[in-house]
C-alpha cells in the first residue's frame, strides 16, 4: 500500500485544480472581454462613419478633424494613380481643401475590416475620395492588460489562501481518521473492547469504521477463543496430573510400607495386589488420557457384528465383579459395522458410570429407528440433572467430585464414549427417561445399521445377577 | 517392645484409598501413635466422639456428601482438633482453601509416609500435645530446637546425622536395615548405601564420646538404637 501524506496530497491537488480552474476562467473571460471590446469598437467605428454621412458641407480636412477623436484616427485618401494617401487630421487650414460637391448621400455605408489587429473602416465619400477611420487598438489592449493583471493577482491570492486554509480544514475533516489510528494503536498496545461505533455507517469513513469494528470483533473473538482453549488445556493437564497422583500416592505408600515393615505373607500379598491394582488404574488413566486427546483423529477397524451379542457380552463382563450392577439386555437385534473392542469400551464406560453413581440396575434396550439402531442405557441411580446433560460430555467433568477415588474414573468415560461412537458414525446423548426405562440416568446411543436382522422383538433375557 | 513412646497421641485417619490408609496407619502405629482409620466421613462425628483424637488426617476428596474440608469444619466445631489434609490437588487456590478450612498442615500426594509422620509429630509438638523432648535414658533429643544432649553434654551433629539419630530414636529397639535408613533419612533417590555406614560411624563416634555404645550393628540385618534405661544404667 502506498501511503503518501493524505493531507499534503489533498492540499496539492486541490490547489492545483483551483489554479487550473482560475486559469481557464481567466483565459475565457479574457477572450470574451476581448471580443466584446472589439465589437464595441466596430460599433463605434460604424457610428463615426455614419456621422461622416451626416456631416455635410464640411471640407474634407475639417471632416477628418471632426471625426478624429480619442481612439479613432480619421483620414481622407484620394485616389491618384497608385492610390497615394492624402489628408490626415491636421490643425485646421481653412480653404485648403476644395469644397466637396453635394451628392455624397448616395455613397454606400462604411465597410469595416480588420488589419493587423486594428479595425479600419473605409467609406467612399466621393469617387476617388475615401474616408478611412482607424480604431486605435492600443486602448483595448491596455484595458485587457489591466484586466489580466487584476485577474492574475486575484488568482494568486485565491490559490495562496486555499493553500493556507485547506490544511486547517482538512485537519478537521481528517479527525475521524486520527480516531481510527488511535483505536488501532490502543488495540495493538493490548487494549481491548475499543470500538469506533460510527454514527453514519453508510459514509465512506463510516464503512471503514464499521469494517474496522468488525475486524476488532473478529480478532478479539479469536483471541478469546484461543485463550479459552489454552485455559481448557491447562485445566485438563492439571486435572490429569491430579488424577494420576492418587494412584501414584497409593503405589508409593504401599511400596514404602513393604520396605518399612516386616509383614507376614498374607499381608504382603494383599499390599502387593493393591499396588498392582493401583498401577493398572494409573495405566488405564494414562490410556484414557491418550485416547481422549486423540478422539478427533480416531479410526476404527469395523466388522459386522450382532448388536445384541455385543450388549450381552458387555453385560456378562460386569456380572462377576463385586458391587457390579445388574445388567439386563432387551429389545431388537441389528447388524452393525463396528470395532467390537471399542463398542465394548463404550458400554463398559456407561455401565461403570451408572455403578459409580450408585445404580444397582442397568438396562440396555435396543430399538430399530430408521437407518439407525438406538440403544437406551438406563439405570436406577440418581439420574443426571437436565442442566448438566451437555457438560457431562466435556473432559474431566464429574458431577460428584468426590467420586474419582471411589472408582468413578477421571470424568473421561463419557467424552471417550461419545468420541468412539462418533468414530463409528453414531452418537451419544443424555435424554429423559421414557416408559420402560429405569428411572435414573438415560443415555441414548445410536449406531448406523448395516442391515436390520429380522426385525423381531426378542424376549427380554433374564437379568444377569451380580454375585 | 522396648522403649515405646511414653505419650500415646491419638490420630484419626480418614482416607478412602485402602493402600494409603493402611500404610499411613501402620507407620503411625509404629511411631507410637494410637490410630483409628475410616474410609469415609459418614460416621465421623460418632467415631471422633468415641476415639477422641488429638489430630485428624483428612483426605480432601472423599466419597459421600462431605469432602475433607467440610469434615474439618465439622470436627473443629465440635472440638479444637488440629487437622492435616492429604490431597492430590496442589494449586495455590487449593492450598488456600485448605488453610481456609483450618488446616494445620497440607500434604500433597504422593508423599513419603515417614515425612507425613514427621509432620504429624511437628503439629502435635507445636500445639504442646507431644513433648518436645525425646527422652532416651542419658540421651535427650529436643526435636524443636534439634539439640541433642548426652550425659549433660551437647553434641554437635550435622543435619544428616541429626535426622539419622532422630529416626533411629523414634524406631528405637527396632533393627533397621540399611535400605530402610537410606530411604527414610535420605529419601528415595538413588543414593549409595555406603552413605549409611559412613554416617552411622560418625554419629556413633560423637555419641560414644559421652557414654557407652547405644547404636549397635546387627550383622546381616542393619542397625539398632538401644538406649540405656535408668534401670539398666544403675
């Protein structure tokens, strides 16, 4: 972008245009004035010539004398062979010129010609005698010259005045530009929230100001979003490290105990089992953290499977665990193209969540729904408040912060489950219970169908009893 | 057991992680405290009323309605009870919240159990609920000023020698292996086991300038501090 001084440019251009206009006007007026003066002169010559017709009974000489007046020179010429010029206005010499005979009235009107810038009127008084009236062009010239001088001085004064006044006027006119610069400078220096708020957004400066505001809005929005993302990442890292600390502290405390105390075999084994369990818990946490950080770019290795088998396997896996909830499977069967391990992980997460919330029963109910199959995972726990139903899918959100140590996980289960389903083209949402659901939390899991397998309602299996 | 600590300060441990709870309780038991451990705060008022603790070790994140901070407030309302928090959260805001809830100390996980025991002692000593002086016959250790006197004569100990002696004194009568001494006195970094021998012999030399040998080597096992009882000395 070329950035010459706008003020200097506007001043120079304005003064230049003004000077040019003044010049054009001056020349025009000069020409017009010249023409007017000339016409006047011609008219005067003609009236003087007609005066000559009126003045009869005068000698040529006195006629010439009478007709000569300021600006007009009268001469009488006599044709003598080659046409010599005779008779110029002279001091009166009476009797010298012969009395012209009458009959001049028949003479034609004067003819006016222009010779070398001077107007010359010639009128035949008598045959061979011609009155020649010459207008003095010097007077017209002098008048024009005076006009030109006045015009030149006035123009110069006008241009000079414009050159002095324009910058002052421009400074005022360019004040909004200064404001824009100030706003930009303040924003660059770290100031936020500054807006120009143009009063007239349709004007040229208004448009610039509107765009400027829009740009600031966009920049500050982007900055804000970046800060929020950094904050979220920071919180995530801090939460992740805290989550890892608890199993690490347990492992450390257990190992210290083994060093410090002579334990009998049974006690030692118990401590060692707990140490291993905590180590694995930390390992799972690390796996989950890695998984959750990669959810966006996850690829799944899918194979066609019976949804019902997947649900039943997940239910069976919970059964032998102490304190595990009772999981029942019911509803339609369907063929889905899934990575069975990942879907099992999703179901295990959902069941573990229900158990962590205090649920004793979990119901997995599949319903065909167009090109999808919907699995309603309901439990008899306290449920999830409506207000919390979207945040539970954020990383590291636990509705009961105390629950982590009790086996509720690090708040990664639901975001992971949702991410894994998304990788399968499915979805996961938290919804209201409907008839048939258990009264607690209901998570609605959707997967695209490959082909509906015999859409028949299977009888509900007997709930798998824990313990 | 030889030379149990005369005072038997009572420590209540509330920690839901079984490994931490048992390890801390065991260490406190060994250090001569009477302990009571529970996994959550649900029965805490009743437990506290019955056990009458001198100090409570509270995990901050606990299952159940009240977290450690809430339990601390409840405990302090009933009785003037010093509290040490165990927590995985170590942000400045978390620490401030802890001290705001009336923490006498704030220990971030993972911690070294022996350090936690030392902090328990320090809090109790500060509050006058534990004698400032360890009395081992002719050897007296003032744990507040870190002064050691044997048979009336002050000993000039280095900081490491002092920590070694204090640990041996707290575990007096027990045979302590080099590994135990190394980890509890120096920590869990990879130190040379010879450090223990070098410092034990230096400490022993200083101790024996003023009396008979009390820091004994048990061949193949480690070291043991056996103070001279008044009765034995006589």
